[in-house]
C-alpha cells in the first residue's frame, strides 16, 4: 500500500467513526428531549434527568402532535 493510500484509509476510518459517534449522541439526545416533551411540564427535565445537562434547539413543552 502506498503512503497516500494509508493516509486516505486512516482518514476515512476516522471520518466514519466520527459520524457514528455523532449519530449515537444525536439519537440519545433526541430520545431524551422527546421524553421530556411528552411529560408536559417545564420541570420534567430536572426531574427525569437530574444529573444531565440537555439543551435542544426545538424543545417543546406539552404534548407533541406527530407530523405526517
């Protein structure tokens, strides 16, 4: 294997690992935010996840109507 191929392979592996980690974190955060939104009260975050710091851009309090 040439040196450039080794570098390209290492870069591809690092990129794939980064994408997988990002997707796992995103899925976990999305699940937690959905659970908080389903509770329907503003302190749900503090009660359900007292030791976590969760910030969502589109966090809605109250029932969420699924989009079709």
